[in-house]
């Protein structure tokens, strides 16, 4: 992880899996959340058309399944862009149906505080 300027943005206990906490650092809006035992952070810009993606809902999505079946999963792990509905895996930042990804912001937890590096 390349470390640039380190900024503490919140206490780790403030993060809830399945919800993004929006923070601003030096004019850059960032969404921070927990995915499993990790903390991830993304710039609040959709790679599609620049929407404030971190203001979208976090939910699940349909999973690959047999014809005629409807299987829903990944609840709390998929970010849905509020403008056009693009879906992003919160664990990786990758779009589920396109070769695009969210801009990742390095983040870590140290002594109970979440820090980002920008």
C-alpha cells in the first residue's frame, strides 16, 4: 500500500457492514465501510458518468443460476450507483457487469481509528 498523507476519518466502531460512511478529506469525498474484517474506502465518483456513487444504496444482486431460477445473494456487499444502477462489489471495487472499477483509497485501522491515505 503506497502511503501518502495519512488522515484519520472516524472511529472504527462507527463503520457498519452494508453502509457507507461519507467523509471529506482535502475536498475529496470518500465512502468508507467494513467488508468482513477489512475496511475499504472509495472515491465518491462513479467511473460511468461521475455520479456520487457512495450515496447509492448497498444491497445484494442476482447471482448466476440455472434458466428459470432467480437466486439473490451478496446482501450488504454490492453498491448500487444512484444514477444508472451500476453495481460494484464492495470487497474489490469492481463493477459486476462492466470492466470498470471504483477508485480505491488506501485505508487501515490503527488503534481503533480508521485512516485513509490520499
